[in-house]
C-alpha cells in the first residue's frame, strides 16, 4: 500500500523547534516532498528529498530515511506565521509523475 | 510571472447538476494535475496530463468525473450529476514536466459545495 501517515495536529511555542514526522509504507518512489498550506490557500513548496539525509534550507530542514520508511520536517525559531498545515507527499516519477499526499499535520504556534 | 489560476473560486450547486472547473497553468508548463481535498483530508490525486500523451486518469473516483486539456494549456474538470460527497476543494497544479521531481505549483483551488 501507500499509507502515508502524519500526526493530525501539533502545538508548539513561538521561538521553539518542532519536528513533524511522516511515515510511509511504499517503495520505488523517486523522492519525498513537503508542502506548507495556510488555511484557505494553495499548498506551497518547502522541500524535496531524493537521497537519505538532511536537507537544510533556512529555518526549515527535511530528513529522509528510505530504509526506515520515514521523513521529518524540522522547523526552527518558530514564528506565528508558521501556523499552517504541513503536507508530506511521496513522488512517483516516470509515466505517473504524481504526488501521493499524507493527510497533513495542522501546526498551531502559540505565543 | 502569473501563477496557476483557477475559476470559479467558489461554486455552489444542487445535487444532480453538472459543474465545470477551469485551470490555467503557468505558461510553458507541460504537466498539469488535478487534486481533490476534502475537509480534514489530504490531497487526493485525480488526473495528470503531460504534453500530448494520454492522461493518467487513475485517480478519478467515478465515471462522473472527466477532464480535458485543450491545446496543451487550459484544463477543465467536469463533474456530472454531482453528489454531496463531491463537496471539496479542487486544486490544480502545474510543473515544467521536463524532468523528475520538479516542483508542482498549485492554484488557489475551487471550493465546491453540493447541496
């Protein structure tokens, strides 16, 4: 199957660090995306991991471990504007070229 | 440049009616995707167009759903005989389609409510 699981909701404090996990039960995919989606808006690209390891991009980092079947998104120095849903998506290239999304994690950043 | 645009932004219809949702991808993007996002759910893949190739329709939930892409640009998603469970946000995305793993850019979505 392609079960992609994320925690439904998380709460964190402004200025803190939060890790959002994504576990999946699939193989043979090209890479894994993370998108951010504010309420009522379109998802926007955050990161794309092809190789195992950590990809750092400013306050946001993303990690992938294919052997362990999981990824995480790490958000540092949280700001109120980081309150949003974070979507993990497995990417299948080739003829399909489609994204299979998890259900998303709604992050609430509190002062 | 302009991003992906979708119309209408919101659509309220009665059960049993047909609806058409439009997507204008980013100029030059050859790949176009439709997704559906129901309340509290993740994005569900519906259909994928790449250039002149036959579309990947594997995600369409029933034969009431169809989509076409004219001239390799604008796409229309049609839902016939709408049902209440079709109520969702329908998102369109496009990408360059030139290589694997390129970023998909999403439009703002059409919020469909079937009464």
